[in-house]
C-alpha cells in the first residue's frame, strides 16, 4: 500500500517555522522570506508562481505542503454599487463578504466565522449554526479579494475594513488578531490599523483582553439597547454579560487605549423606540468618549422586528445631539442583494 502523505497548509506556518523547514532540508533560511512574501504580500495561490524559487525547491515544497486559499464562488452587484461575495473555503464551506463603495471610501465588510453562535434574534446570520472559526488566511484572503475588486471595478484603493460580516470576531480572537497583524504588516497588505474596525456584541472579558494586548484598531459595540431587560430580549448574550459588566470593560478599554468606541444601534418599533430608551443610551454614552451609528433595520422576515418610525429616529437624534453626542445615520447598502447588515445568511 502506498503511503499517503497528508500535506500541511503552508499558510498556517509562521515565518520562523518556514525558516526551520528550509534549514531542515539543508537550504538557506532566507529562502523562507521569499516564500513568505509570495504567500502573503503577493497572495500566490500556487508554488509555480514563485518564480524566484528554483524549480527543484518548488517541487520539494509541493511534496509536503499545499497552499489553501479561498475562491469567490459567486459575486453579486447591487444597484448602488455594493458587491457581495460568496466565498468558498478549502473545505467547501461558504462565508460572505461585502464591498461597500461611498464617495470617500471603499470598505470591506468581512466575516470571522462560518455562521454564528450568538442568536441575536434580529440577525439572519444567527439562523445558521456556527460551523467553525475562520483561519487567519481565510480572513486575510477576503480582504485581498475585495482589494482586487476595488481596483478592478472602481479604480480606487480599498480604504477601510470592518469585521461586520458573519460571526463574532471576539469568539475567534487569536485568528482575527493574527489576520489583522498580517493585514497591517508591511510583509502583508500594509494597511493602517486605524482603518480597521472590529464590531462585537460586547464580551466584557475579551474587551479587557484586547485592551491588555494594546490593539491599535477601532472598536464598535452592537448595543441596540442600554436597558438590560430590553437588550436581553433581543441579544441573549446580555443575559450572562449585563450592561454593568460591559460598562466596566469599556472603562478599562478607554483607560488603557485612550480610544473612543462606536455604538451600533437599531431602533425597532415597540422595542426601543421610546424616550426612556433614548435617555438610557445618552447615559450609556457618557461612560467613555463615544459616538453612535443608528443603523437602518434590514428586515429578515420576522414580524417581531420592524424599523421604528421617522419620528422615533428624530427623537433619538435630537436627544443625542442636545447632549453633544456625535450621531450618524447609516442607511442600508446592497439591500437588493441581501448584502446589508444582518442579512448575510448564505441564501443561495
Ligand atoms: N458579531 C458582530 C459582527 C456582526 S453583525 C457584532 O454583533 O457586532 C454586524 C452589525 O450588524 C451588528 O451591529 C449587528 O447588530 C447588526 N445587525 C444584525 N442584524 C441586523 C439587521 N437585521 N439589520 C440591521 N443591522 C443588523
């Protein structure tokens, strides 16, 4: 019986590990740097693209390694220019990522997990079970794919990245951080961490961990209510992680990083559209420097959740502005192709 070699995905190896490999086969350690550059900065999908590596060495690499990479399985374009990608992973699982163009920016909205385990009742992704975490390379590759689309279709560079696709980034923390390291490193895409935003339901102990790790990217919290009973009704994560704990973690975050936070907030009819809800939000915003993004609700065919009236929206805006809190209204993008916030659910 012939031995079958299980080949290792070389992109799971650090530069040091690749160096060790080359030394172990009697080759020069600097070869590793060349290969690493092909794998990350140049996004090579095949060893034969590595033209400054000898044919013999490439053959040796192919005997023990593979290069796993994502493939854009399907690309949909919205009337407003938004592009949604169904991205196929090496094990045929699918995640979605979105390119959002505006006059001043091109933003990549990327996924961190296949599915999600958090059950926010208003979110379509929550209806998929969490299947697995994405590896750093799978997160990185989504950015590379959107960067290419940005240059091809808009003739403009990718400017921003938001972790607002599928999954909860803080439940896949080490892989997300590894991916961000590669995205920001000159050995990778060389993007500024100031242009990256991690969006989370707000897991207090992980926010503290991020502060301890002295991260340089921006933090957004999906708040949706600053009243415990209401928040628990729409986001079950709040049952075990009440607002008091979130507030303490945010104080710690600000103390350590001196970075403000953005609260994402949807206003729903009959759920959080009263003045007391807005007042609670104003109070919560005083905990640390912050701003509010009011997000338009994208229906997921659930009668419980309906976008609040324009009156409720104005009431919130007036109250926040009166209290000197910066507030932006984020209208949905890519609704016609189910690419808007909370709509990513592998419908196809
Ligand atoms: N798990 C992370 C990132 C994914 S969700 C988080 O919760 O932040 C990205 C944003 O879309 C979050 O602010 C989320 O609350 C919001 N969202 C989810 N479903 C939505 C919907 N149907 N309409 C509008 N926004 C939604």
